[in-house]
C-alpha cells in the first residue's frame, strides 16, 4: 500500500505539476491571445492607413499627371510665345519699312506739290502772256483789216483816177 500511496502521491504531484503547467499555459494563451488581438488591431489600423496612403498616392499621381500636362502646355505656350515674338519682330520691321516708305512718299509728294505749284505759276504766267499775245494779235488783225480796207479804198480811188 505504500507503493500505492507513493504512486498516488507521485500522481498528485504530477497532477499538481500538470495543473500548474495548465495554469501557466492558460496564462501564456491569454497573453498570446491579447498579443494576437493587439496585432489584429494593428493590422486593421495598418490596412486602414494603407488604404488612406493608396488614396493619397492616387491623388499624387493625378496631381503629377496634371503637373506634367501643365508643364507640356507651358512648353507649348513658350514655343508659341517665341513664335509670336519672332512674328512681332518681323511685323515691327515691316512697320518700320512701311513707315520709312511712307515718309519717303510724303517727301516726294511734298516735292511734287512744290513743283506743281511752280508749274501752275508758270502756266498762269504763260496763259497771261498768251492772253497778251492774243490781245496784241487781235489789235494787229484789226489794224491789218483797217489797213487792207484803206489799201482797198486807195486802190479803188486810184483806179477811179
């Protein structure tokens, strides 16, 4: 019976050790479950943060695309601006040439007006001279006609004599 008692005592000791080990394992399980719950919460938090970051990445990608498009448009505007600047320069040169030609034409017109005024005065002087000559011619024609009449009268009176 002593063996049984020893055996029982050994089994009780084993049972107590098993009970202690069970309690220890239960504590470890509880700790691991708490750690697992904390990690699940952390995973949930990280998943949520990941979703937020993915949304932010999409926004940034969209913003980047818009920035690239704006940069391309800016480059196109720069090219158009350069083209317009060259065209403006050409137009300014054409304007300068046209202005120069206009000044030359105005000067030529002024000279032509001066010459026209000179020739008008010459024409007036010549017309005046012509009028004088016509007047003298008419006087001479009258005198000639009178002289012819006098000559004719003289011839008639000589032939009557």
